[in-house]
């Protein structure tokens, strides 16, 4: 699914200088723990989170994540939006809860990000 | 590639506004040199987790990256409090991060294990009251 269609499904307000129709979203990963995102999120995944600080964009940069959705009506900090723009990472704002956004996207066919199983001790 | 590319950054303690800038520069340099993208991502995660550790735990330090023909070597060196029990610090879920760090989404106790998982060679030495040195190597053709 492309990011433009996806934004429609979750009634998202979009902050982006790039064309959303050009960005394909095969997977999504929902998490407020950036440490876990860095450990478990596969490349190409859309990041869904309720945290709005600048390190969310840093995390997305490191992992080549295509876009970020801020859920439950959270307004990202100014520096967060600025860095996202500079990095060419579209930001979507949805008023739905994390659970609702996940449910809507899952139903629409967005697959889960690959999560590696814990290693045997 | 003839001479190795060396990058060195002074990382400021507790400054979450600029944390990640050095790691992003390292990642972009690797990309520019044509290193394959999954290796770039592994390197970025190592550098970023190490950089965040310097910010959160060590009151800053030095982050260094040396890119040679077949490998990247990342070194994070600090004069922070040191790690009393490295084995414990390497356990997933164990954390001593501040509330501020947790509010930013860190401090899940995944940092060091995640650095190790992404490294081909991983070494950490720490002396209480003196500081910590972390070395990670990633090979390009593996």
C-alpha cells in the first residue's frame, strides 16, 4: 500500500515535502521503546509511536524507515518536525489510539515487521 | 579504497537534542562509499546505541569510526562511572537509565546486547571510576 492511501485509512494529517503516493509501505512496527525499535524493527517498516521527541526521527534515520505516524493526537515537538523534513521522512498525525491505528492498518493488509525470536540461552 | 577514513566526534553528555548526529554522519559516509545497505544499517545501530550510551550514562565521551577496505571499526570511549558488572549490563532488559532517558524511549536494557548482536567482533572493557571502552567491528563482505 502506498503512504497516501494509508494516510486516508487512519485520517492522518500529513507533514511532508515528498510525494506520499511514491512511498510503498509493506510493513509496520508499533512501539514507544526506541531501544526495541532498534533491536526488532525490519527495514522499510512504517513506525507507529506515541513518543514525539527528536530521537524518534534519529531512530527512523538509522534504520531507513520510510515514515513515522504519531498516534493518539500527539503533536510532535518542533525540532522533531524540522529534522524529519531535513531527512525527507514524512510525518503523519493520527487522532486514533495506537491500537486503533494498528487494527485499521492490519485489516488493510499492512504486514507486521519481522521480529526475531529470542535466542536460546 | 586507499587510506582508511577516520571520523571522530566528541559526544556531549545528557544532550538529547544533538544525540544521533554523529551516528548519522557515520552512516551517511558509509552509504557514500557504496557500502551495502544492510551493513550500513547494522553500523548505524551500533554507532547510535553507543552514542546514546555516552549521552545517557557517561556524561559524554568520544565516538570514533575507522572505515578501511574490508571493515568498519567503531570505538566509544568515556571517562564515566564505569560498569560494575558487565555480564549484568549485557543482559537484555537490565538497565540503569535515568527517567529522562526512559521518557525519550531508551533504557529498555537493549542497547549493549543490540550492539553485540550487530557486531562481528565486540569488546567492552570498563573500570569503575575510570570509564568504559567499547569496540565493535563490522566486516563488509560477510
